[in-house]
């Protein structure tokens, strides 16, 4: 079984990936005040690029600097300062590992403190326990939809110009593309709403526009929810259709995840069992495009079984922070198992509501340590991470969220 994880994989566009380890996107929040990558961000990728990882996906980069998901986001919406993106791409590929820029627009998932008027397919507020952290969005006009499609395409062209080997479109976790796909968030009466074909139009226009304007060896990947796990939302049936259609259109790889700010399924229950693996395995049977399952992989046997069952790559995020040399460890250790720190405030009700934000803040802190060559702190006390979040983003940030 050992070899399964270390076999090369060829993508539809001919790119050869040396092994089955996929570093999933993690918002590093290392953008400077001009939303450009800072020195720490480049140092962090210098670290990951030194390791034996198959593909590196960056944290989400916003395609429109007016609409950031959170403070510290990087944005790529101008020709200016492409040099710093070039430096990032160059460092990421110093050992030949493909590095893909994840492109995103938050839509209505923008913190109240960031934008007066978020935009979304329809003026439907975010519900659930995190609702008060967000404003009611305004419905996008057709002109705004076209402008946003163009911004995604331009960002991908700039990513190619900067030397990245691909992009990943973030169509998961409740952000703008996911909002268009979801019947719960998209009540439009025009050609962008209604049937799945219409709800997919935004994604298709972005994807096809990028495909037409980049070189054939530039990879275009997708991150998609298996389900939003919310009534009337984007469910697994829709997901299967999107996978089939995007495969026919020639997408190079599809990463499967799930949830959004209303149903953040990102947490301890997924840490010991790969949460979306059953969905990802089923999807791998209906397409020839490589499917990546992400979320909860901590165990070598579980990873081998996933590949054996048809998934093409193992997506991991938090494990690559805790153990950047994870791939080497897995290669050398027969019964590899990673435990993630259980952060707690000591108050179970608080842990329940603030679990995701505590986790994000902890991992952001550890990415900063990695960037600066300092060892990871395995901690249980969640309070310092809560306080850091409040200091940086105000009390409104203390809401369940996922990226
Ligand atoms: C600090 C942090 C930031 C994240 N940022 C992003 C992001 O920018 N884009 C994205 O698609 N997923 C993001 N995620 C989700 C991860 O890519 C991944 O789907 C999730 O952590 C589950 O995988 P894991 O169990 O291996 O960590 C983030 C996760 C963490 C912990």
C-alpha cells in the first residue's frame, strides 16, 4: 500500500504531480495594508516549498480589493506590484512543486467591520448564530456580475504572469461562487438563478473565461462543497451535476469540502474521520478528473484506503502547519498518526460556539511562527488565541466561521 501515496499523478492538462499530498488553502492573513503579500508570507512558502508536498495551494486571494473576507487578506486586482507575487510564486516553486493561487470573492460573507455594503446574488442575510457579524447584502446587478467575472479572469491571468502554475477557484464554504450555486442564497429571476444550469452560469463564465485566456499547461482547479448541509442549500445531487459538467468543460482537479458560516462543519468531529471522504469517493466514480478529499486526514492507513477507494489526492490543511515535514514522516512511519491540539477555554458552552474561531486564530498564529522559523506551540489554553482575535478584528470576529 505504501506506494499508493507516492505514485505520480497526471492531470488532464498534462501536469505531473509527484505524489498524492495536497496542501489545501489556509488564509494566512499575511497581507500588508495594501493587500500585498508580506515578507512573512513568502518565508512561510519558502518553508512549505522545501518539503516533499505534491501541490501547494495558497490561502484565498481576493479578486477585488473592495471586497475582502477578513483583515489581512491578499488581493490581486491590479497590474501594479506584480513583482511581489512573482517572488511568492518563485519561492513556492523553488523545488519544482506546482503552486496554485486560490481565487475568491466573499460575497455576503464579509465581516460587518470590513464593508458597508456586501454584494451577493440575492439580498438574503446570513442566518444562524453568526448572523450579527454580517450585514445584509445587496443583490448584484448584471453589470456587477460581469465585472466580477472579468475580475476573476484578470486575476488568473495575472497569477499566470506572476509565475504561478495554476489557480483554484474557491466555490466552497459559502463564498460568492457557492452563493450563486446554492438555491438558498440565490433567488435570482434572471439567467443566473433558478435551474442548476443557471446557478452554475457564474462559475462557468469564470472558468471558461480563464481557460480561454491562459496557456494550456496552466492548471485550473476547483474547490467545491459536497453539500452546504443546510436545508434548501446546495446538496450532494447538485454537487454531482457540477462535477460532471465541470469535468466535461476540462477542469484539471476538483477538491471536495463542505459547510459555510451558517453550518461550519469544521471542527473536532471531523478531525478523526475524513469528513467528506464518502462524498469524494462517490464523486471519483462519476468523473475521470482527479478528486481530492479534504478535511480530517490524520492517519496513514486512512489516507491509503482513500486512494485505494478512488480519491486521487489527500487534501490537508492544519496538519501541514503542525508538521510541515508531514510527507517525509508519513513515508518513514508505517503507522503514522497525527493528533491535533484540543484547544479549550475551560468553558464547554464557549468552546462550542467559539471552537472554529479559536482554531483559526491558533493556526494563523502557528503559520506566523513557521514563517519566522520558530517551533510550533502545541497548546490547550484557548484564551490567548481568543484575545488575539479580539485585538485584531474586534468583538464581531468572535463568530463561528470557516474559510
Ligand atoms: C486557518 C485556516 C484558514 C483556512 N483558510 C482557507 C481558505 O483560504 N480557503 C479554503 O478553501 N479553505 C480554507 N481553510 C479550510 C481548509 O482548506 C480545509 O478545508 C479545512 O481546514 C479542513 O482540512 P484539515 O482537517 O486538513 O485542516 C482554512 C482552514 C484553516 C485552519
